[in-house]
C-alpha cells in the first residue's frame, strides 16, 4: 500500500509541477505530461516497470475521450462541414498515409507494418495545435478554421483506424526487422482467456456477424430509449455522485460489450457518444466525465514519456532525429499542396502547413494499440514513440517559424487586398457579429457605410447578401485613408483583435482629432486601453446584454418593470462614470489588482452605487405606501 501511494505521489506531483510550467511556456499540456514522464522515468529513475501496467489502465482515458468526441459531433454540424471534412481532411489523411507507407516500404518494412506506420503519422496533435491557435488568436482566421477542420477529421478517423489495426496483425511468432534481425511481437494473446470473455468465440461467420450487429443495435437503442428513464431514476436519489457513477457505467459497459463481440471499445463508446449528441443529458455527461478523461489521458502521456527509450536515441541520435524531421517535411509538403488546392493564401497557407506537420497524441494511442495487437515489434514501437515525441517537441519551433514568415509576408499580403474605391459617412472596421449589426442598423437609417475587414470569407459572405465590403487590413493607415478617414463623421472599430483595435483608434485619433470614434471592447482593461488611445464611446461586447439579463432577474424578484428599468439605467450611468474616473488611475501593463489607488477607488465607487440604489429602492417603497 505504501509503495502504491508513493508511486501515486510521484506521478501526480510530476504532473502538477510540469504541466502548468509547460503551459506558461506555450508548450501545451500534452508536452508537459510527456516531459513529466521523461523526468521521473529515464532521467531520474523514480518510476520503473510499473509504467507498462499503468499504461493499460490509463488507456481507458482514450475510450472516454472518444465518447466525449462523439458527444460533440452532432450529425447536422458534421453535414454542414462535409466539404472540408471529406475534402481537405480526407485528402490529408489519405495522401499522408500513402506517402509515409511508401517511405516505410522503401526502408524494408512489410506491407502491414508500413500501413500501420502510415496511419500513425497521418495524425497531428489536436491538443497542442488547438491550444496554440487559441492562445495566438488564430482560430477565426482562414488558416485556423481549415486547421480545425482537418483536426476534427483526424479525430474521427481514429475510430476506423482502431477498428482496422487488428486486421494487420500477422499470426507469427517472430517479426522481421529491416536489418534482418528477428523480434517477438509485443503481445501474445491468451486464447483461453479470450474465449472465456468473448461472445463470438467458436461461432460460425454468420453468427459472429449477427451477434456483432446486435451489440451495435443494443448500444443505439439503449442510447435512444433507456437514457431518459435511467436519468430520471437517478435524479430521484438527489445525489450528485450518482450522475458521475451513471456516466462511468455507460462508458464502461459499452466498452465491455464491444470487447465481448470483438470490436474496439473506443469504436463502441464513440458510437454511443454520437447517439447521445442531441440528448438533453449531453452537457451533464460531459461535465461528469471530463475530469476522468483529463486525468487518465494525462497519466497515459506520462507513462509514454516515462517509457521512452533514451538509450535508443543516444545510440543513434542522427538517425532518429532525421526520421522525426523527415516526417515533418513529408507532411508539410502534402499540407502545402492541399493549401494551394483549397486556395488558402499567404499567412493562412503557412499556418495550415506548419501547424499540422507534427505527429500527434493519437499516434501514441495507435502505437500502444498496435503493440497490444502484435502489429508492431517492441523495438519498432519504441522508435515510433520516440519519433512522435520529438516531432511534438519541435512544434513550438514550427509556430515560431510561422510568426517570422507572417511578419515578413505582411507587406506582400497587403498587395492582395481590395482597392477601396468608396468613401462613406461611417467607416466600420471589422464585420463580425458585432460589426454586422452596426452596419445593418446604420444603413437602414439611410447613411452610407464603408466596411473593411481582413477576413476574406466574411467579406464574400456579406456580398452574397447584398452588403458591400472591402477585404483589407483595417490597421493599415493608407487603407483607412482610402476609405475616407479625412471626411468621415464616425469610425466604428469592431475588430475582435484587442491590440489591432487599439492601433486603429490611436491612428484615427492622431489623424482626425475631431472624429467621433466608437470602439468595441473585450473587457475593462481593453476599455482603459481604448480610452487612452482616444475612443469617444466604448462598448463592452457583453455589457448591454448582461444589463438586460439583470433587469429580467430583478423583474422576477418582485420589482416592477419601471423599477427594474430605473435600476438598470442607474447602474449603466454609474458604471460609465466609474470607468472614466478609473481610467485616470489605470497604469498600462500593470494588473488592476496591483494598483492600490485603483482598487481603493473601485471599492468606494461600488459602495456609492449600492447606497444610491438602496436609497432609490427605499424611496420607491415609501412612495408606494403613500399611494
């Protein structure tokens, strides 16, 4: 017992230290788990052979992850994305598998092993790439959306890959390596135990088919017809942990059933997730299973890192590193070709190419599964794990290269922007959801607008609905001047990028001191930055909708519509006054909580607001009593 607790302390401590540190450095949580495993395994030797046993247990996190992916994949949403999923994502997986398989065949591996290697390296790192895109604010760019589509296709493709890999297993006692040596398969199945746990062992072919289809039908029917009454039954217990127990039971029982009929547990849980994607219990299941999935996947990646054979790396470092770089180059060439085919331009093209060029965490899953099924030998599996880990460790460097290229291409991309040949009374910089409403409202009142946005897809969509817009970077002074900055009466800055919005406001105020500037703000800090840059009216994107929600709450707490509207109006004017006053105390680059004068004045203003609203409420009550 003491040994188990000691090992648990090591694993959890390594994760708690390494993962937040890796996240701060921009490396992502997956690399943090891998580095934690490397430290406690090969470097310090704090853990040893028990990592293999733990890995089998932690792989259940993959089963949970696929169940949660299924919950997110609403059939209608998948259909709307079909062109990118099937076209761009399907071609990326197919062409990469073909290229890597050909390289493996050229190195002397047998066809079944080569195909498995091709599947393993066709995948990219969803965790690292999505986190990096979010941190850099690139998710809504053309390249970011294309990258997300391919990652989603890869996540879906893992399911058939897991189902197909057992078919590649060769029933021999020894497997040949390219150098002519022989090695044992990674796993030898215990047939007696398998027979005892199988529903299809000994059945004829038609019987196996019927039982398998019956198991799949049972999962679908249970998801459609049993979920609601079971959740209703659990609800009567009024115990929060019972929901968690039910969510775990659903995943575990589905995995067991699929295993009994010879299908991949991951395939079954994914199917169950898709069936429940439209269920009202989807969010409940997600919240219950997410912590288990995260911890088990983290443990899985730690065991992968702890199991990496650094003696193999140091024995032939040039060969291993060359293979990792070779994988990145091959995938990069294919991705660049697809970017050209699907007309990604400039920075989007390089983001798509460099962002997806690495191998991914699902590669670890496929290698581990292939070792269990005897598709790969121990020696080859160790090399593949090492290559995957190295390619993921190189990923931050790839994004640094992208940043350098994007800066160098900024001027070149500007030449591709539209020539703005119109001027209007109102200039709207940015035409997302916020800017679209402003544009429609102003135009419907009979005023001319000039819309500029650097998202080509959004501009093209506007044109389809009859709204004129220009594709270009609103932060460019020459483009704003061409849009009529010298003569415009109002500039609306509706850009989602906070630094870009501040840049536009600062330039416009310097060019036109008399111009009325309305700016969209993300939060209070952004409000202060825009105020400092010279904006006249600043609209926090969630503020007005939050006020309306608060007014509805007050009306349902007993206040009349008039009283609730009065409170809303008083709060609105007080907040605007407070923001202007606090803007004078705000210090750029310093957190608001670290400025004592700011904190003290904010507390005073909040107390003053409470006193004002309380006095107003008492006055209303006194008036109603007299009436």
